[in-house]
C-alpha cells in the first residue's frame, strides 16, 4: 500500500471508475441477455451463465483500472489474479466443456425439447437442456442425465426428425413337397400388413426373400411406424401374419425380436 498515491483527484477519478464499472457491468450483462434472447433455441440457463461471465469480466477490468488510478503497482495483483483464474479454470474445466458443448448443441439445434432420441444406448424424450446435461425421460420411468460433452463426442440418433422408424418381421413359409398348393409369396405377405393398425401406408410395406430352401422360404417384411409405437405395431403385425398362415393351413413361423430398450411410454402398450 506504500505505492498508493491518493489525492483528491485520484479519489474523484476512482469514484468515477467505480460507478462506470458498475454501470458497464450491468448494461453489458443486459446486452448479453438481449442478444441471447434473439438466438432461437438457446436455453435460458445458458444465457444467464453467459451474462454472468460478461459481468464478472467487466468488474475485473474495472478493479484493475481503479488500482491503476490510485497509483498501486498492479503487477502483483495481475499475477495473483492470473493464478486464481488458472486454478479456477482447472477446477471448472469440466463445467466449461459442458457449457461450450451446450452452446453448440443449442446453436445447431440437433436436439430440441420433446425430441425422441437415442443417447448412450438409451431411448427417451428430451425433457431439459441445461448448461451441464441433456435430460431424458426414459419410457420405463427412469430419468437419464447425459453430459453435454458426451453428446457431442459420441454418436446419437434423433428419432423425431423423420417422424417414423422402420421395423422388420421374419416369416418362414413351408413349401408343399407335392407342389399342389400355391405357396405364399412376398407380395401377399406385404399386402396383409396394410390394414394393420399402426403400419404407415407410406412408404408401403415390402418383402424381401432372404432364404430359399427345399422345405421352406424365408421372407423379411419391412414396414414403417411412428417412433414410439414399435412393440405394439410389431405385435399386431405378427398376429395378422399368424392369422393369415392359419387361414391357409400353413405351418409357418413369424419372428420379430423385441427391442433392447422400451420404445413406448407406460400405458401405451
């Protein structure tokens, strides 16, 4: 403090610097909030964090200006400030990474609130986008918090973009050794799926012959459904195909693997 050169003029200019710094910090934070409000899809939490960072930065610059006006040697202060900032940066590295990732996610709008996504191998609806995590409401009742950095680093799937998903059902149709009956073909099997509830008409269902053996043929039926309706639609399709085989006296097999993760919200099955 011996280096301080306090005079009436320095006190007056110091007071002016304090007032100017407080006003500049306030208006800079407000300007940051207004600018963030014009960016579509930017979460309010991210805007508040950005405004807070701008405010603290202006206050830090104002403190240096005040010490300079009073004649203090600001080099030790700058060194101490840099050391503190370095320690804070190391401590908040993960927070900063997630904050930066949050800005990228919301600017690119790859994920929005309410989207049905597959993150970290789990499917659910996005219920919140904050500065640290993407929050998923999983259909089995769990709530999953995925760090924003992980969302950028790892592949993820947004199932809501196209509004439909494709499913597959395998049908094994036996051959008549005597060749007396006309066997079921792929077109007949695909046409049987059109009236099934939940099967989308566009694109229409189609069948692929995936195996032909002396005693049977194997078809893979592909059809489209809404993103959340996978299990119940596949179950209805399997029921309809089983009914078709039974009505023709065929001893075939219908196979569809249940998905690893629940695709429907509770109560919709």
